[in-house]
C-alpha cells in the first residue's frame, strides 16, 4: 500500500509505503520540518507523530532557548543559527550566504510528492521531491534547485536528504575496506559527535560504500538508506548528548561550486531511504527488493545473466592475440561458458611502455596481434555458440596514445604544470567538455556496432584528480567532478537506449563504483580484483548487506603464474579450499570463469563443466531469489567456523543452500532455510551425495537439517524443491 496524504489543519504530509511512515510538516514560520520516519504509529496513515521526539527525563536542555535549539528541517540549509550538518548552501554575495526557505506550494500525483520552498529574500526556490517505490518500504528523495534571479548565484552544497531519529542508543552498520579487501561489515555504537562516511576520489571509492543501516536499542525496526551517486559523496551521522541522531547525505561539497545562471536549475543526486520491521537481515532483504524491482535495469527479452569468461587472470594483459583468444574460446565453450569477453591488452603491443595500459584511448586492435582485427575472434566465438564481449576504459587515456598526443587539452589538468599522468601513464578524459564527450560516445558506439558486442565491460582504474580545464569549455564553476559523473551517466543511458540487449558490466577496478547510480545503469558488478575465494566468501556475506546476489559477479580462477592463494590475493599460511568450495562461492551470484584452462587437469575441467551445468539449472533462483544469510560474515583468512546462506525463489517453489565448513572442529552444521511456505512439503538434495530428505517449509525454517561436511574448507550445495502433490 502506498499513500501520500496532506492534513491541512496540521500542515502535515504523510507518506506511507509498506512498513514505512514518513511525516513532515510546517512550523509556525512556514519552514518545512522533519517530524517522523519509522513504522506506522497506529491504524491511520496520517496518525500524529505524537511525542516521539520528547527528550527523556533529565535531558531537558534548559539553555536551548538561549542558544537556539537546532532546527529539525526537512532539508537543512546554511542559515542563521544552524550549526549542525546542512544539505544545501548558496552564495548570493560576499556578505549574503544564508538561505531562508519557506513553504510555497505542493503537489501530490500518484506515489509522488513535490513541496516547493522559496527563499524569503531572493527569487530562489527548491523543490523537494519524494517518490514511493511500490511493493517496498522505500522512499526515494532528491531536490531540484532553481535560480529565478537576474544574476548568477553559486551553489556550494546540494545534498539529497536529511532525517532525524529520537534519543536512544544507536548502532550504525556500514561497509568499509580497500582495494582487494573491499566491503567489510562494520557495526559501531554512535557516541556524541559526528561520524562521517565519504569519498573524495571523484568515484564512489573502495574505502566506503554509500549505504547504511541504523538500529536503535530496544526497537523492533530499523532505518536504512543508500545514495544514488557515483562521485564524491558524504553521509553524516550527528549524535547529540541526549542520543538524538541527525542523518544528512548526498553528493559531497568537497571541491564543489556550481554556478547557477539566471533561470538555471540543478537536480541533486537522489537517495533511497527506508524502514524495515525486524533487524539487519530484514533491512538487507528490503534493500534487495528495492534494487531488483526499482533500480536494476531490465534487458529486452532476457532476465538471466549468462556464465561469462574473461581472460585477465590468464594473460595479465600480455600476449593477447587472436590465435590465443580463439584457442581459449574453444576450451571454455567446451565446459559450458555462454559469453566470451576479450580482456585488456587487445589494443597494445605485447610489451607496451605502460604494459596493458599502453595506448588506452586509441582503442584499435594491435595489428601484430590481430592482423585481421577483432572480427575473426568474434566470429569464432559465435560459431561456438557463445556471445561476444569486450573490455575497455572509455574514460581513460594513456600518455603514449595518439589521442593524447593529438589532444593534450582533453584531459583534466591544472596550470601551470599541465597534464600529470599516473605512474602507469594514465590520464582521465574531461567528459564535461562537449567535444570530448562526443568523441568518447562515438568511440563507444563504434566498438559496439563494429564488433556486434553483446557485453560491454566498462572499467576505470584511477581516481579523478586535478579537476581543471584551462580552456574553460567545461563551463563555469568548480564542479568538474559533478559534470564528469553526470556525463558518464548520460553515456551509459545513451548506450542502453540504443543497444537495449547489451549487457553492461560495472568493473571500476573491482568495487570502485558500487552505488545505486551505477546499479541503475548496469547489469552486473565486479566487486573486487581479489580472486581468492576465502576473501570473496567473506566479501559476499558483507556486500549483500547492501547488494542482491544478482549484481555480485565472481570468477572461478586458476592460474599458475599468479595463484589466488598467493599475495596479493591471499597470504602465506592461509588454507586452500578445495575446488568445489571455490566454485560454489562463485555460484552465489553472477558466475564467471577466469581460469587458464590449458594449465588445468581434465578432472578440473570435468568439475567445472558439472558446476556450470548445475548453476544454469539453479540460476533463476540464485539471481532473482531472496537471500537469507544464516551466519555473520566470516574472517577472510579461512579461520572462521561455518558459513551458511540460502536463496529462496520468490514463488517459494525452490531454494538453493550454500554451506561452507571453514576451520570448525565440528563436521556437522544444522542448516535452516527461512522464507519457504511453511505449509508446503519440500525435497532436499545435497549435491554430489545420495542424501535426500523430505521436510515441510516449517521444519526447514525452524529446525533445519544436519549437513555433514567431513573435511575443513569444504562445502555442500543444497537444492530444495517443492514436492508436487
């Protein structure tokens, strides 16, 4: 049920969506204030917030009247007596930097609400936008800001949302990490002060993900949210001495000033915020539903993602030739791969100046390695019954490329030094310049059309830096980071509109752009360049606090040159799980193969063939089902006990269970399968064994069944299917 209501006597709006009740209203001066976000307070959708914000006894703050009690504005602005975190800041002049936003009008249309605020002293307005996502408990929020003056103003901050929670003891859940060790789950109790999660890299970044869940002690529901932005971002959690929390989030104001010309408008990136009854697992499931149903794009005529092969871990960017690729294609087709991706290095010599990064930006097959171009490789791949894909970095250019030599002004740079490539020779094309954007767009379209691509693996292996344009052709202001992301989104949107069947993978150095903005425009996400499956198991169990399994791409890798067990992926002394364990970790989301097949044994190939066939049989449930994590994220060195996860089909006719024994001394684990129909009967098959049991959904959910795994660092795959009468 979704409803948007307005109570005129109370000057209050109520938005209701599933478990979510969201209230906002006007104070006596006409300012828009946040009144409530949580589960419904009664039977009526428009119930008063009541005394939810009352300060507990002993925390009456007698000096509030003297020191100006902080306002709980719905969209906090830099304004008089506002000393907390703000969402919007505008520079009208050297001595004119405050906003005085007051209610003007509103409009309700189906599941959307728009509230217009105007400044009391300038022809400047802000439209706060709300959109309920049917079938979820999620509210999408953003702002549209317009300058109706005859002179320009400077926008210095443009966040997406703010919300407030009453006094209490709060635990903040979020994800943190680094390259090759992304997405570690963190739970910390908030103390008085300000906790900030952010990225200043121009990308979402590997250090933090723009997602959070906020749980209050003694409360049976949880608040969660995520940002729809792939550039600099910020989430602030400010706790006062009484335990009240304000949350403000959106695009970061770091290195940002946007000139709003007369009559111009600025649309902020959006955020999705929601409420779920229960705890962290229920909040994760609610976010998964929202992403699957309202964020992730749908491709024409196909829902399932294919089993892919990409040869980075077989070539490391070297010796990428037509002959080698065709030989690899023949081998991977034999084990059941459905789509073959040409990896990095197809555009450069075997030993370029900067290795596989040499000649980036030219994007032409290296003549010595591909004397007849990429077409023979694509033809061979299709003749084997597979589809064809290509890796490249459309935003990048190398210092030894013809493109950079011809257009050194096309890259971001500061005066007087000029372009400053990385140690690997990389620079970033200024997508904010119309001529540069047109070139990149045309080049992407050329590659897709010429090679009849089915798959576009878009990568980005550097942070945005030195965001300057001496030519001034990118527009006024200090906002090139914002312009870059908006242009990147435009590029992906144009590609999607023109090639609706194309599968687009978000790579970005493994985990560098994991956010709702990129998820809205891509089909799958490479979470990390780490191919060690002990690490990836822990990563999956953490990442899926935010992400549904379908966007979590993982490859089964076999490499003699750089084994996944060795640094930098693993560490000396870590155990090596058996191959079945590693395959099953990859099968938990979007399965890929990255193995050097000529180096593998026939036994390895036979097991690969079997796991791939089993995955295809189960992938509709794995990719579109509901994930239930049965254990906490394990240590990434293999030293944990057990890991369990179950994925249940939406129609509850099938489930897939993944059970991993790590270093536990116990050979048996009681495996539960929540989410099934309690009244139906199910047959449980343990793959590769003769074990078959018939149990009810209630028995599987409440009691579970014992799963025997005799050896450490081994696994079991459970297939649960409804027994038809």
